[in-house]
């Protein structure tokens, strides 16, 4: 339901007086249950526009008064000619002194229309009309100049905004490219460092295996100790517990010596053999060339147990060196 409220947001005192007169005309209908929503629909406007008109933030144009009169008449409260003339007088005065150029322009356009009608009916002398037209022309020139400056500033601001948007987009693309380049450089450096470490480890293993193999052939020793590795002589096909119980004397009864680097875990109960993967390892080792192979997979899938099973198979086959 609508209600009569003060006009603290009015443009000018004249706009406040005009808005108050509109509220007074609407009060009987609003008291009877009418709403601003109904009024907005009747005037083909939004509810927010109606609110601004009734608060004096905007000066309602002449067309609004015509719609308002029709709305009040439909609800049993028609306006008298005196009421219509008075509200138009308040409107015209509020428009003429409005701080908004477009609102003032509406008043002067109405004044020009009135002069044309008066000239058509011969109501005024030529000189009076000429003076009023000159005054209107001067006022329109001032308004036009006032409108052109904001328009020029708006066009300049729009060009500046477009240029800043282009610069911001270019900077964003440069930042993205720089971040991506730094990421690639970091990944390449890490890969290069990892490759160097792996090559160093391969070379160490190659020298150790070569040295151990030579020592095993020359001395027939059961084990070779190296500061960097632990080497144990293992009888082919015998578990670790039996090797510890019998010692080196038992190992010497085997047909060949096996040089073992590192420790091999005992086969756990319920171990699931993987013949396909073991066959791939065997095929890789069949060339006779020392090549480092790696088992990959998620944690806990059995990489260590598969490697241990393959190692036990090689020991059983009397490979001279198993690492």
C-alpha cells in the first residue's frame, strides 16, 4: 500500500513541493488500498520510477500527470481542472530550476510548443514572442553547452577504459606466459638433475659389479665387502636361514659361487606369483648386456616382492653376480 512520506531526496524545494502535491492527489486511492505497483502498471513505468517521482528525486514529466489523472478517474477520484492546472504549474516550475539539464530542456521544449500555439492563434504580439524566443534560444545554448562537456568527458573516459582493458589483458597474457616458462624451466632442470643422478648410480653399479666379478673369479671368495655395499655369498637355491646355520663351509660345496649385493626378503606366505612380469624381466636380461631396469607402480602393489622373487630365481640358476 502507498503512503505519504517526506521528500528528503528531492532535487530542489520546488521538486519537493511538486512531489508532495502528487502524493496528496494519490492519498485517497492509497488509503483505499491502492498501491504504487498498480500505479506503475497504469503509467507503463517501473515501480522504482514511481517512487523517485513521488520523492522528488526525478521531476515527473507532463505525460505522467495525464496517466495519473486517468488512474485516479478509474478509481473514482477524478481530478478537477483546477487541480490539473495547479499540478502542471508546480511541475513546470520544478523543471525550469532543476539541476539536471535534460529536465530543464523538457520545460523549455514545452514553452516553445506553447509559443507556437500562441502564434498560431495570434494571442501575442510579434515582438513579445520574439523576445521570448530569444530568451529560450539563449537558455537552450547554455543547456547544450552543459550537455556537450559531459558527453566529451564520457567519450574520453570510454577510450581510456578500452585502452586500459587492452593493456590489462596483454599484461595478464605476459604473466601467464612467464609463469608457464618458469614452470617448464624448473621441470627441465629437475629432469636433467635426476638424469645425472641416475647415470652416476648406473656407473657406480657397473664398476662395483665388474670389480666383484673379477675378485670372485680370481680368489673364489664367498663374500666381498665394500664400503658402499654389503656382499654375501649365497648357496644356489638355499634360504637365508640355512645359509647362516651352515656358514661359508656349506656354501663352498655348491657347484658355483653367487656374489650377492644387498639383502633379499624371504618369500612371504601366500605370495602371488606373477609369471607374465617375471617373463618380461627374463626377456630383458636375455640379451646378456648389463642394462638397468626399474619396476614402477603404486605403493603396496608388490614391486619389492616381485624383484625379490626374480632375484631368488637368478640365484637358483647360479648367476655369478646378483645385485
